């Protein structure tokens, strides 16, 4: 896998990360977004467990880490799939 990590892949990871940070930081139900690359923690107004459960019911697998929703998608995730998942997460944070 290390041989597949190149500048093009890392550039895409940066774009995906920026998209996630920008989109979720703008949500009224999100207190903060932190992390590096695609290892992202989301501090939500609602309990993280509630957000994770609702997301999983809609097909988005995420985790909890202490009081945050944790995202760990693969580096090569398709941008459209990522966008769909982030929209589900955003909607569940705002409910």
C-alpha cells in the first residue's frame, strides 16, 4: 500500500479533508471539528452515540471516541460517496 501513496493521492486526501471540515464546521449541531487528514473527530451538541446510531441506521459507519463522532474513511474513498456520507452526518447533527 505504501507504494500507492503518491502526491496525487495525498492531494485528493487534502481536498476531501478540507471538504469535511468546512461542511461539518458550518452545522449548527457541531461544536468543533478536529483531526488530521481523514482521521476526524466531531464534537456534537447531541451525544455522539446518538449521532452514530442514527448515521448507522442510514448506512454511514462511524465511531465514537470519548465524546466525539470519529470518522476514519479509507484514503481512496470516492468523493461522491464521501459527500453523501457527510450530508447524512450533517443532517443527523442538526436534528
